[in-house]
C-alpha cells in the first residue's frame, strides 16, 4: 500500500522539542510527514487549503502537531478505511457547543482526496454551533457517507466528557492503543509528557508511572505514618 503524506500545522508558539518529538515518531514508523510552520494562516484555513489542493494520493491525512500514531498498523488501518470511502478521525466533541454531537476530529483525520470537493469545499472555521472541521462529519452523515470514529481509551489527566464514548483530557490514548493526542500543547508539563510518550512509542515500552508523574509529581514522604 502506498503511503500518503501526513500534513501537520503549527505556529511558532509551539515548543520546538514537541515538533521534533512528533517527527521522531513518524520517522520511526516510516510514515512521511510534512510539518507546516505558518503564522499567517488559521488552522481551519490551512486545512481547507490542504484538502482543496492537487491530490498527491487518493487519501488525505491531517494531524495536529501534538498527535501521532501509536503503531504503524493503526495508521495503515485508518488510511485503508479512508481509501474505502470513509471519513475517519479521532472522536471529538465540542462540549461548549453541543456535548452530544460526536464528530471526526482533525487532530488525526483521514479522508478520500475527492471528499472535500464532493462536499462543496465547505468552510472549516469554528462557528456558533460547531467546532473546526466538524462540518465534514455533519455533511457525511447527511449524505450517508460512512464516518469511522476512534474513541478515547484513557487520558493521563482526564478533563472532559466525550458524550457516551468516554473521557478525554491531557495525554489521551485512542482506540486500542492506536493514536495519541496531547491537548494543551504549550504547557511545559504537557510538552514533557508528549516527549515521554513519543519515546515510549519508539522504544515499545510505555512508562505510565512516568507519564503520571510528569503531570502530577508524587509527593515526598517524610518519616513514618
């Protein structure tokens, strides 16, 4: 199977060590990655530009700068589903807009390269009733186009409900240990967590105690109680 390039957008307020850690994971899995530094473009505007651009492959894959696959097999399955015509993404919900409308989140998303044009190249910007790129799921569901959602499994620091699918937060693992998304990527502790999970993914040994300690350091115990 030919491998599509993964497109990942960021601005210069993202710590360089996080950008480098993402690149290491993709290199480890031999997945081509284009990291786009663009301070002028909005995330939604950049995404629309990528989706509307000349197709380089029959599948387009977009990922947040603070996300990566946890295995090559997981990535290949996502691409295969998109090749078969589905909109595939990590489950997301805009709790501040509608906590029950789960959609394919653009933090890691794959779709056929023709889908965006087929949908009329809708604007992907945030609106009063939907979040960035949520419109793709809405249109797909209206047209009975298959939508494949990968739900959260657990988070190192749970923070928000995801409708009836679980809980997500800082350091969320999705599916059957298939994808990882950080959230809050500019916080120092979050960046340390991202780098630690990247290292664990590359070595094949996840140190969950280290991940927990990164977010909530264990208290020192003095004396006996």
